[in-house]
C-alpha cells in the first residue's frame, strides 16, 4: 500500500526516524542545524506514520539502549524481584505519547538548534513515551555536536543525565520523576547512559582549561548528588548501575588503569582555578566510590531476608565491575581531594 | 591643494592592582579524643611551628614569601593564600599623518586606540603579576604540606598517649622518628 504525504512531511518523518534510530551524524547535523519548513499541522496520513514510527521506534530504542538485558531487579517494592528483560519485568507499563513528543520533534526540526533556546516545558505528567523522545532528541543533539541545543531538552531529567553535566543545569525533582516512570527508563537506558558518562569522563580528563572543566564537573556533582540521594532513599541504588557501566569503559583494565585526573591543566591558570577543576573532576570518581561503599548492604543481606534475590542480583552485577576497579576510583578520589 | 596634518597623542594610565591566589584543603584528624581536645593538641603543635592563635579556632602563619596559611583546628580546614599589589604606570605616544580629513576626528580615534592599548597592557601586566603570585604559592605548597602533615602526626601521637593513660598504666612508649610510628604498651586493669 502506498501512502502519500507532502514533501516537507516526508523530510520531517525521515528526521524523526533518524532521531529514533540514531541516524548518521552528518545527516543529524544537517537536520538539526537548519531551519526546515513544515506546515503548522501535518496531515492525517503523516500523523499516522509518525504515530507508528514513535510506537515501534521507541520500543526498539528502549531495547537497543539496554532494555534487552536479562536482569533481576526489584519491581514495585524492594522485596519483589523479577527476572527477565525490561518488558518482562514491567509487562503492564505502556509508552504513552502526549502532544509533547510532537512539539519536541517539530520544534527540533523547524528551529536551528544552534541557538540556546528551550522548547516548551513538559506538561505536568509527560507520558513515558514523551520522556523517551526527549532523551532521543538530546542524544541526537550530542551526536550531532550541537551542545547549544541541549538547552532545549534541559527540562527532561533523562536528557540532563545523558548530557552528563554538559547541558544547562535545571533543578530536578528526582523523587517525583522516579515515581512517574523515571525508574523504568533508568533500567532500560543504562547502557546508553553509561557510554555517555564514559565519554564525558574522557573529555574531562583530556581538557586543559580549568574553568570549563570546573563548570562541567560541578554540574555533574549537583546532578549525581540529587539522583543518588533519591535512589538511596528508595533503596534503589541499583538504578545507578549506569555509572558502574561507565566506570568499566573508562577503566578497561584495573591492573593498568588510565590516569583519572586532569594532568594538562593550563599551567598559567591560577592555583585556585586548577584546584576547583580538580575538585569538580572528582564528581564521577566520588559517585563510583559511593556506590562501592553502598555494596555493604547487599553483602550483608542474609538468605532468609525478603530482599535476598535482588541483593544477589546486584552482587552479580557488581562482580562485573569488581573491587579492584573500585579501588582505582577510590584512590583517584583521594588524589583529587589532595593538594 | 590637499592639506596634511601630523597628529600626535599621548596617554598615560596609573592603576593600583591587587592580585591574589589560593586554595583550600582539609586535614584528616582522627577522633581519638573528643574533638575539642584534638583541636587543642593540634593547636599546640602548630604553635611549635610558628603559628599564632587568631580569632576563634584559627591559627595563622605568614611565610617569608608572604604566603599566609590559616588552619581552623576545629574543622580541619586549611586556607593557603598569597596576595600582592603593584602600582602600574604606563605611558604611550602615537603619531600619524593624515590628509584631507578632519584632524579632530582622527585624533579622537587615535586617542581611543591608544587608551585601548594601554588597557590591554595593564591587563597583561596584571596577569603577569598573578602568574608570579601563583608560582610563589606553588613553590611554598610542598613545604606547607609537609609541615602540616607533621603537626597532624604529632598531635595524633599526643592523643594516643593521652588515651592510653586513660585505659591503664602505660609501661612503655616507643617512637620511631623516621616513620613517625608510635608504639604504646598499656597494662590494663
């Protein structure tokens, strides 16, 4: 069956597909940096294609970004652990798309993302699908090397997390976000978040300008402090596993670790600026050290405790990270705090 | 026939600049005794090293280079800073020859340019002073760090001895001057 849409609509739908799939970087750049025409409303045929693209594309994206992993995680409460892939563990959860998804995509398409202007604020309760779309747009902006556009998605906490300190910081109500499906997205997107944080960490370690480094590091500190506090309060520190995944990418071999501190800071900069940069650089190593210290909980869970299964699953995931690797990060934190 | 003008301007800039640099760190003091007593012991060891008690729980020392070290023995916070001042006096003259234009306009533009160059030179001189301040601070750091580590180790050893006395009869105290290790034998009960 052939469906007919207007030329501008077909270009828009191709852009949406690239965002959902993570299309070629040069194409994403061309789409996002330009001001592309689109009628104020797309026709019913194009809207039908858009809806089907979002439904299928977002499910695929969730699977590809980490949801495919078979894991044991608490569902509902810490004592109820379920084994399976993301959709096995949460069979009753639906990806809901409200008008916000459409607004984000049209806004990203029709406005050049070289300007740092935020797009419309999300509704009080965006659907899970909306949140995923905001995340995928943020990912596209970073892949296309258009960080100025990150201001547009800064309202969505998941986009903030993906940006790993490189987006303008917005106050996040982490408990409310976790309560409205954010926990499911953290489970499903862990791999992708981990890769992004690893890339941000490599950027920090190679950067020479102290104030730029301090800005990103301090944003990371604020972001992680809020998130980890909220997760600890809900007894769901397992949702921060993306940081451990990032740690595995940054320190591939604990026996031969890279230097986890910025060594080439501009020598002519003030000591104050360099120390500020070093302290801010510890945002990631401190967070990993915090998660390492929190493992005493699962280790001391007895076989007759209700949370035993979830604790064992967390210990198995920890084993992939390892105490040796944790020691590397702990030592780095101590050195970064030292003068 | 065109008219030529020779325009000369002279501008000067006098400024008092004040630059500083510094950093903050924290001392790790074990809670062997109550925190107030640990602070007193640390204060005593700092006094031996030339520190003077200032307001509250702060002890301060100024090195020959002008570096100031402030230690808050209650919190363990250490501030190390250096401030320097300089009087800048800069002067610059520029001339140019113009024809067939209003000389006043050219003079105004030339004067503006010279003032801008003086500002840039002042910024360069200020930054050079700041770089020098940073260099002196970095030079002083390792010595300050060693001195503070030493004071903390001595205060810790003093605290251990005091604690040991409260546990029983101290029969032997051995101190290794090289490593700083302290061995205390206590007869309990």
